């Protein structure tokens, strides 16, 4: 299979090259020329997650230099549970936080790390991973790539705009992982990363590649859990679910669209965003307008100009077609708190602020009853928000507690690309 740029001014490439490049030379994002149609026999509710990942991803890697490694990559990357938690007979939560950093970003980050470490056998050149994060991505990437051979990592996050526990996950690594607190917003961090990739001299000198959701290798693995969860849900209920997805940079949502287009039993896709209303406004007006991000309680979704909207707009021919596949709703901080309280009161089930936005959309906005809310992070990562609302202390997952005891190592820099590559 070949992959093309959303901007149409770069040569088609293999998955191997698309993943290692991160961003296409013309500044676009890589997309498959065509999405494969998955065979019905793949929708087997008794198949293991690792096996399903291999089966779903295989069409994208046929003829690829690492095709023979794909099974081992999936086995290495997805060695943790992916449960559906049912609040009642039809309302489920897809818990994507059972990986090593307790966030859904572990799926893509671990796939990328395993893939890129093996790529050295072909490429024979060290790599430098650049990652901008609004919360969970950087921690997942740092954990996945820590001490990987022939790979360095630079993690950029907006100073003062991530939770204390998130910041610890971004800064506790050392070795081949460098962390930078940028004096600006997430969009500034993302702009720095994009600028670095557009600088051919920097890209060649450092072997730059990306682990953000702009990278195809992050997005493809995220399509797998939508296939898996929809198959599990249909087996239990007999219905195709509506997925409600907390959305920031929209990579997770595009993964769901991939799964639906490939034939997974998905009825509809609904996005829940915070007070950064770029996507709902676009779907309402038909005019896309990126803007400055707004700081909210659901900080990992504080994105004013989501990169993966470029992929979504590439997939469909018109705003009317996009509207036929996706809807989006904004949830305020006040309503996020109310939603955390409501879910706890009704189900004794704690949710993070991002998941709470999805729960609010489920309980107060849409009419569908066959629904899966995608839970993107463990609530204990946001204890300063969740615990005062529910009046309980949340247990910390063992994987996180180990990280919290480590020393933080971080450098504060300005939002200029020169600061990132200052070797003085």
C-alpha cells in the first residue's frame, strides 16, 4: 500500500517512509491512498486484541520493509488489557488507560517505539523524536521510547498548562529523553515541531521524526481499538454502537473514522470537545478557522487548531459529507464537573475531565442509547479536579506510582525553534 500527502505535492511513499518522515515534505499529513475493506471473518469477538491489531494493520504494511516484523511489533506494543466497562445494559466505557502511562496515547506511542527501533536495521541512522504534548502524549512517548536504541526524544509541553502528575510523567526520564517546558500554549509547541520538520537541514542533521498524532504510525494503531470495541459491543448487545470521543487534536477521532470506513460495526461517531470550539463551529458554519487555544479542566483537549482536521477534511469531499459522518459538541468546565459528579453518583465510577465531557454528551445531548464513551485517561491523573468533586481519594495505578517517585529533569525554553536545538 502507498501513502499520499493531504496537500498532494509530495511523492507517494510506503508506510515505513511515511512513519519515519512524520510529516510529508509539502507540510501535509500522510494518508493511505485507499482504506482497505476488512473481511467479515476478522470481526471475531473471541480474537485477542494483539491478534486483531495484527489483522487490522496488515493491509497497510503489505510489501513494507518491516512487514515481517508487524506481528512482533503488535505483540510488544499491546500487552495490556483493553476492557469495555458497562454502566448498564447499553452504555459502555472503553477504558484505554491500562497501559504504562494510564492514557490512550500508550497505544500509538508503543507501536511507534517498537516500529522505529526495528527500523534501524533498515535505515542505519539514529532518529530524534520530536513531540509536542498538551498532556498525555508526551508521557506516553517518553515511556515508550525510554532507553530505546538509536533513538533520542525531545518532549515539548506548555509550561503551567498540564497537571502536576502529567508534568511528572513528562520530566522523570532522563537518559535519551529530554523534556522542555515551553513558555506558551500547546499550539506554540506544535508550531515549533512543524517548523523543525519544514527545515530540511535540521531534519537531516538530527534524523527528525514525530510521535505526535500527525504521524501515521500513531493514528493507524488507534483505529484498532474501535474495531475491537465495536465487535465486542455488538456481540454483547446485538447493536452497532455510537462512539462518543473526547477530542483535542482529533487523531483519535480520525482513527475511529478509519475503522468505520473499513467496515467495523459502528453506527455513528460523536466528538466531545471542551471550550475550544473550533470543530463544532466548523461543522455548524462550514468555515474552518483555527484560533488560540483556551485553558480548561480537560487540558489534553486544549487545542485551537487541531492538526488532524486536515486528515478529516481530506477524507470527504464536502462539509455536508463530513456532517453525515461526524457531529461535535462543546462542554464547559462547569458541566465537566457536573458530569464527573453525576457519573460518580449514579454508578460509583470515576472519570477524568476528558471522559466526563463524553459522558455529558451521552447523558444530556444525544438521543442514542447504544453508546460507548471513550475513556482517554485514568482519573487519578487528575486528582486535583476529580477528588474534590466526588469526595473520595482515588487509588493510583501501580505504573504511575513508580514514576511519581523519580526525579524531574526539565529545561524551560521560549517558543522559538532555536531554543530547542541550542547545544550551548
